[in-house]
């Protein structure tokens, strides 16, 4: 049966389809109108872009389509970067330009995956997209925001596969669903052939039907695994009494440290009084204190004037976990963005230094080079950088109810990185207590996007995730990804919670890490080789180069072309 030639991509479609995908992705991810995002939009968000790439004339045109999608989707989903200090234009502009480039590189790979035989195309495209999301989320420039996995974060049976594959397995499933939607939009439906005497047998001859059946089987398998995982009991070994203080102050705008400290003290007093006995740990957020406690004893012995901090903490009969600058050297000044844990009465303070600082904001490569430092200070407006931590510190606190809590403190966006999460658990952490400053973002979008990214660390490692923030989202997430408690966004608030602690066996993901990207890369390589061979064959035979990407109403007899 001959194949019909697919219609060329018009100029209007070349612009409209990538823009439509960018808009759908922005609505699928947490946003101001839909704070939790939308799984419905998530399963179709990529389809218009993929449809455009399938119909593009060349890898170059696919690169342009990818660049348009990348720039627009970044602006729509990460607009809150405009509030990132005085150099916010550089921040949002730099991230946007980066993803224009990254998606321009992605486009030709998707184009090549789109040239494999139709029966395999959705799987090749899904592997390509999932591998891209992995690569963009790791390393110094890693930015694990906007993943196609995130719109389904609240479909708990589906997200449980993260225990096996990390978030990348969820990205793969969601990209596959989007690719299958794109196949049907491209013309894969059998149409009038449904009226034949044996419609099921006739329909099964079409590659898109068989691909959809296999895709549905994979999704169903993931759901079955998820239901089994949700029913599997976890070994609860302890209970930690935590007081999470959300003081709702943006330290980048407010210079009133005394007022911030007074608010922290007032909310802490209320949290302590909210339940019998003292909590095991009081948690203050990242940058709650813009001065180090150690070394600033003279300052904090008189500030705030009505109730100085140092005597207050010395009388506090519980552990304190707080974000502070931790000074490594005073000449020249070198400090880490750190979490400090101190015992009752401020005894035996320990610290963890942030290992993954925000690139080009908290850390700048070659900062010690005068030209580089002068450019960032005079042009960008960045006057200092943090030193990076080098150790996955695990804190230990004896619990009043019995037992010991061993926990890690990923700082701010570190809880969005899968590799860091498993590093902490492999070092012995029974829980994550994240401290975050997201108040600067001023938006529900930023707060919720961060939460959605972070909560998958709980599922990947089967460890409870506690988040103590200055504006949101202050919350407790159980090892299945369920929300146990949550404070209101962008308000002064506190949570006094009895947090269950689980010490189950390490998950497959915790033990093996990011192994899924390896077979993904092999599939992408195979797609490139098949496409290259196909183009050489096409060139020798004199057939039009887009013959392999013709209409999808191809019965099985012709599907191997």
C-alpha cells in the first residue's frame, strides 16, 4: 500500500505549534491560576512541538522550532526569576538564552528520532526527551525545573516508580504519552476503516495502534507497581517533634535583621506553646540570620533590643536548626551558605555547607581572576560568592520520645537534585530537613514549582521530607509523596508536627542511582544511526527525503520502511 506524502510545515504552524506547546507546558506546571499544575495539560503539552518537528524539512528547521519553544517556555514558567535580586534581568535572561540554546540542540535529536519507522517513533522520541531532561538537570548548570514529569506529581500511584528509576522514569512515561498524542494528531487514526467487518483486527495493522497499546501497557504497569508500593507498609521507627517557623521575611529586601529576629522569636514561642513539652528541633529557614551567630556574639547580645538573640538561644531548651553564613576565613572573607545545628543552650554547634550553589549567583567559576570578578561586580552587580561545601553532613539528634534522628539538610534548591538526595541517604540520613529562602520570588508559581520538584526525593529514597521555609512551602511529605502538613503560603506561620521517621531498606534508585539514562542514550544513538542510514539509502534511491516521515495511516505491511 503506498504511503501518502505528509503536508509540509507552514510558516504559521512553525511559529504557532511551538508557542502552543510552551503555553500548555506553562499551564501544566504549577502556576498562579493552577498552583498544583494540571496533569491533563501535562499529557498533551509536548504534542504540538513534536508534531511540528515531525513535519519539519530539516534538522536546522527542527533546531529553530526547539529554540522558539525553549525560550518561550522558560519565560512563561520561570518568569519569577525577575525578582532575583538586583541582577534579576541577567538571571532570567541568562537562563532563557541557555534554554534557547539547549532546545536548539534538542530539536535535531528529536527530528532524527522522528525519522525512525513509525512503529518505534514514539519510544525513540520519549527516550530522547527523557535523556534531555536528565542532562539539563545535572552538573554545575543543572536546572531541574519544568520537567514533563512534574504535572503528574499528585497522581501517587504513578509517581511511585521513582523508587526504581528516579524522576527520569516518570519523565519517560510522560514523554511517551505526549509522543503518542502527537502520533494521533499527525494522522495515525485508521479513520473509515473502523467500519470493516473486523475492526479490531484491521486497526491492529496500524503502527500507531500497536504503539498506543504498548504505551498503555507500560503506564498500566507503572500504576500497578504504584498501587502495590502504596499498600506496602513502611517501618516506622521513631517520631520527631518538630517546630517549623515560617517568618515570611525576604532578607534580600529587608535590612531590619532585628525585626526578623523578633518575628522568629515570637513564632518560635508560639510553636513551643502549641503542644506539651519542647519540640526536638526548632527549624528556622535558609538566610533566617544574615549574620553568623558564632563570631557575632557582641551584636546578638544586644539585638533585638527588647530581647537579644544570644541570651534567648542560650535559654532555649531544644535543638535549633537554622540557616546562617558560616565563616571559614575572615581575611579575605570566605563563608558558606550553611545550615547550623546547635544543641539546647546553643551548645556544640555543627554545620553543613551548601554543596550545589546557584550558578553565577552564589558561585562563579574563576571568581579569583580579577577580570572575571570585576565584570561580575561592576556589570552584573554581584559583589560576593559563597564557598561550596564538600561533605554530605548527617546530623544526629536524640528524640524525646526515644531513639535518634539522623537527618540531612539540603539547602534551598538542593532538594530538587536527585543525585544529592541519594547521596545523603547513602551517607545515613533517615530524613531530609530542607531549609529554603523562596520568599524573594513573590509568587505562588515559584513556591509550588520548588515543592513539586522536591517532593520526589521522598519517593525516590522512601524517606520523609520536611521543608522549613521563610515564605513557603513549609510542609511535611511522607515517603510515598503524601502531604502530611502544610503551612499557608507567604504568611507568618508555624507548624508543630509529630513527624514519622522510617528506616526502611534503601530503594533501587538509592542504591543504583541514575542508571536509566544509559539505555536512554543507547536508544537515542540507535535512532541517530537508523536515521543516518535511512538518509543515505534515500539519497541513493533518489526518493524524496521526507518519505520515511509520510502520513501515519500505514498498515503493517508497509510499516518497516
